């Protein structure tokens, strides 16, 4: 798998061993409120307009009621938007892959992004279907430190 990833990392000008580590919202509320049902996703995978839309529609969030108090919602929404894919804080490789493809859209899922498919094209369907994984959105099942924005290869541990 290193063979597909290496050119990507060289393109980013980072050392292959460092791996993808993305900044997370500063508020501890992010992990407690947005990491309770699933991985607390790193904001750098989606554009700011996507986070804005997700945070405005928490009362019907992928079939769930995930509303917050107004002040908490506004705080998290602004912190997510500040670290989004289309800001200067973004990882340049992720931005290059997803940004153009998504220019005219407002995606609500990072697990359907071009970047996600590019990175995971060697993971077979039989693995995605394992009960301990169940969903491509379950990043933390394999990237055990995903809640802190860490996705390095060395920390991947695919459950049986
Ligand atoms: C089935 C386990 C699994 C799940 C679930 C999963 N990944 Fe991965 N991920 C992998 C594997 C395997 C690689 C490829 C590692 C390689 O080629 O070196 C990878 C690579 C990555 C990388 C590149 C890591 C680096 O430092 O180069 C990122 C970023 C990433 N995944 C993000 C995500 C996100 C975001 C999600 C959830 C939306 C997710 N992954 C869900 C298994 C998984
Ligand atoms: C009550 C449970 C619940 C809470 C709380 C919750 N979510 Fe979700 N969220 C879901 C479900 C269910 C999905 C769909 C997961 C799947 O398809 O595997 C989802 C999916 C997502 C996705 C798309 C994942 C992907 O790439 O496919 C994003 C982004 C997201 N949530 C952000 C948030 C944010 C931000 C918060 C905090 C404001 C939050 N969620 C709080 C239940 C929740």
C-alpha cells in the first residue's frame, strides 16, 4: 500500500513517515458532542460551506436528532469552518484532491470524497462489511487516534 501513498506524500512535501495529522477544533465540546455517535471527524476533510450546512441541520442529521444549544452550535460551527478544506489551514494534498471535484457542491460526507476513495481503494468490500467496521464513516475503527485528527499509517489497526 505504501506504493500508492508515497507519491502523494512526496507531493505534499512531507516526510512519508509523518502521515496525515489534521488540526481539530479547540473546544472540548467537539469531541464530547460530535464524537459520541461516531468519530469526531477532522474539519480539514470538508469545505467550510459543508460544515455550515451540517451544523444548521442538526435536528435532522443522517436520520438522527443531534441538536445543540445555540451557543454551543455556533461555537463549534465557527471552529469547524476555520479549519476546513478551503482555508489556509488545510492540508494541501487533501485540498487538491477534493477541492476541484467538489467546487460546485456542498458534500455532507467525507467518506464519499475523491480523496477518501483514492486512499482506500485497496481496502476490499469484505473488510468494510466486518461488523466492527460496518460503515466507511467509522474512521476510528481503523484509525484508532482519529478523534484527535491523527491518521498516520503506523497507527492503523484494522479490526477482525
Ligand atoms: C477499514 C479500516 C479503515 C477505515 C474504516 C478508514 N480507513 Fe483510512 N485508511 C485505511 C487504510 C488501510 C489506509 C491506507 C494506508 C496505506 O496505504 O498506507 C488508510 C489511509 C488513510 C489516510 C492516509 C493516512 C496517511 O497518513 O497517509 C487518511 C487521511 C485516511 N485513511 C482517512 C480516513 C477517514 C477520514 C476515514 C473515515 C471517514 C477513514 N480513513 C476510514 C483504513 C481505514
Ligand atoms: C445522535 C447521534 C449523532 C450525533 C450526536 C452526531 N452525529 Fe454525525 N452522524 C450520525 C449518523 C448516524 C451518521 C451517519 C453515519 C454513517 O453513515 O455511518 C452521521 C454522519 C456524520 C457525518 C458524515 C460522515 C461521513 O463521512 O459519511 C458528519 C460529517 C457528521 N456526522 C458530523 C457531525 C457533527 C459535526 C456532529 C456534532 C454537531 C455530529 N455529527 C453529531 C449521528 C450523529
